[in-house]
C-alpha cells in the first residue's frame, strides 16, 4: 500500500538512494510516483539494512537477518536489472539510521526512496525512522509500504 510522499517530488533526481525493508514481489507493486523516480534515475544505490528482531539484536545473533537482507537485496537488484535500471547495492548495518548515514555520506543521493515492510511486519527499528531521516538529511524522501505476502 502506498503512503504519501514525505518531501517534494524530484522528477529531475538522477542519484537515487533506495533503502528497502522488504522487496516487492514484482515491480507492479511499486506505486507510480516511486516507479517514476526509479525510471528517471541515472544512478541507483540500493541498501538493505539487516533489521534483526530486538532479541536477536540484543544477543548479537544477526547471521540469519544478514542472510535475509542479502536475499532482499538480490531480489531488488534483479528486478531493477529486469527493468533496465542500472543499480548497485549493499547490505546495511542493523541500525537503519546508520545505514542511511553511511549511504548518504558515500553516495550523495539527490532523493531517497524508502520501501517499508507491511504494517503488521514492521519492526521496532522503523518507529520514528522517517522523521529522523527527514530531519537529519534534508533531502526529498518518498516512502511506500510493500503489501504483505498473501494479501
């Protein structure tokens, strides 16, 4: 399900940072506004934070969440490749805000596109995240949620 954009539209953005908490099963799930950002970008960096559960994070048991993030990243990059969008990607740290900081510092995007997990799958790391991203980076941000599987 799509959420309203946070920040102004940036049709002229050429460097797009995509941070994904989930992967769309196909590009048809991506709202038109987000898809137009992808289509208009000349460079795309995809970051998939590891997003461990609170217990896994406290226990430093994040191996499985890293594997899941790798799979999510591969799925997103494959879909972008199928859509003829040139993208590179990386698995981000288990702190989503730090993953944003690293990517913004290294990649210098002109727009940030955030794909969140469905509401019933959203994790503790996502609480207040959008507000922090808007405040910290002062870049245009577009947010949408991936529909939950089976719906």
